[in-house]
């Protein structure tokens, strides 16, 4: 088994439904303590990549339904200059942890 997701029980129910639709068996394990119900969602190690791909497709569908563009951009803080995945602004990476244009926080 491999734990893939941790979060509020409500959010994990939605992920579980996506995995059910993709016929990927899963297990939800409660996380003890805290103010609100939290849990881990795990799948068989052999199904981990399929589960992640199914979840990503689901997220892409939500974004597309909202009329937002789907982008596959990663801010590379080891490069001299990087690009924000949210607003597409480019900036010098030295000493920054936020996008100077939209304020998206990294890390």
C-alpha cells in the first residue's frame, strides 16, 4: 500500500469517487487527533501511478469546466529566471519566494 493523499475527510471522499470510477481500489485511514476529521487515502503500490493520473485528469476537468487554462509550468528556483504558473509573469529568482506580479507563494 502507498498513502497518496492526506486531508479533510470531505476532500478525500471526492478523490475516492474518482478512484472508484477508474476502478482503482483504495483504503482510507483516519488520522488521529486534530479539530476536524482528517485521513490518509492509500492505494496498492502497483496502482499508485494510475491513481495519480486519474486524480490529475479530474483536476484538469474541473479547471477546464471553470473556463481556466490548464498549464504545465513549474517555477524553477535554481534557474536565473523563472515563470509563475499562475499568471505567467517572468522574474529573476534570486531571493524570491513569491511571484512579484500576482503574489503566489512558493514553498
